[in-house]
């Protein structure tokens, strides 16, 4: 089974145990015979650089590039935590990802190009590798009927169709650093290739196997 695991860059904004949990989760999947690709976001570090550069008037392309480079640093953290199983270069484009994937090792990517998020990178990687599953590991338990960090009464949706997913995601933000959960590019790729997606909380990585089997709280995008 081939899995692409998109991990929020926020995972590195907390304590270093998250990197160890991520490493162990990936090693566990590999030991069970899964092929695994990992995509890491830029987290607060990216947003710090983006805000600093925004203050000096940098354009959105430059801001996105700062986010991309930060996400690649995060990606190298994961590569270096997996020296036995990881492909030792972070691919910088889908072409490079495909080439790295052909070596049969765990491939870890950050950003690819301005105007999208690492969720788009993960969707492109899932499509290109014919992945069986795309897992989006974020800082909430799944997809809610509205933004749970704004609306405390938001309800978790356990199973969702693409039309409803588009309705509950606010994709009005397109500035660097503001793409929320699944950006328009990610949704477009997921929809055209009918990619099976699970949205989970990265604080539950130790339950990743149960989440893959649908035994743990998360959201499944079903076709
Ligand atoms: N319908 C929704 N369901 C869940 N989260 C949502 C929803 N709409 C907006 N969000 C927001 O998206 C955030 C996750 O997106 P983002 O901050 O980009 O995380 P990541 O670092 O995983 O890319 C959540 O913390 C939540 O505030
Ligand atoms: O292919 C990509 C990936 C990332 N980014 C930029 O890098 C930032 C950090 O990536 P992301 O938001 O996906 O990280 P996360 O939300 O997981 O921390 C994004 O907001 C974009 O500004 C980009 O321009 N192109």
C-alpha cells in the first residue's frame, strides 16, 4: 500500500518529541510493508520569515519562496531522522519527487512552487505515485462543519464528499502563509484523481495505523 503523509509544519513548533513520534510512525509503516512519502509544511518558522519580508515590502512570490525554503529545512529534519530508509535529498519539484520515488525509499518533500501550499505538493505526489491514501496530519482532529478554531461549536465530520469539503473550507486567503488545510490546487488534484484522503490530528501519530484502518477519530474523504 502506498501512502503520502502530509505533516503540518506546526509539528516542529512544539517540542522535539514530535519529530521522534513522526520518525517512529514512518518506520512503523515501512516495517509493515507500506511505501511512504512525506511532505512537511513550513510552520511558524515559515510564517516568521514571511511576516518579516512582508514588512519590507517583498512581493508574494518572494514570500512563498521563503515558505518553501523553510519547509525544505523541516523536510531535511525528517530525512536526517530516517537515515536507514530515507532518500537523502529533498525533491524540489514533482519531477524530482518522481525520480526519488523510483528508488523505493521514503521520500520527504517540502514546497515546490509559489501560489500553493504543501497540501498541494502532497496531492501532486499522491497523484504521481498512484498512492492508495493521502493523509493530511494537521492541528485539529479532522474536517469540521466550520473552522473549529473560530467556532467552538463546530462539529467534526467523520465522512465527507468532495462537494461538502469545498463548502466547509475557507479558501479566500491566497497570501503566502495563509493557505488553510487544503488549498485550491490541492482540492483540484484530489478531485481530478479521486484521491482517498484522511484528515487527522498530528498529535495522534502514535495511532496512525488505527487511523488508516478507520478505527480512530479522523475525517475520511470518500468517493
Ligand atoms: N472546515 C474546517 N475544518 C477543519 N479545520 C479548518 C476548517 N476550516 C478552516 N480550518 C483551519 O485550518 C487549520 C489547519 O490548516 P493550516 O493552519 O493550514 O494547517 P497545516 O499547518 O496543517 O497546513 C485548522 O487549524 C483550522 O483552524
Ligand atoms: O509548494 C509550496 C509549498 C509551500 N509554499 C509556501 O510555504 C508556506 C508554508 O507551507 P504550508 O503553509 O503548506 O505549511 P504548513 O501550513 O504545513 O505549516 C505556504 O504558506 C506558502 O507560502 C509555497 O509557496 N509553495
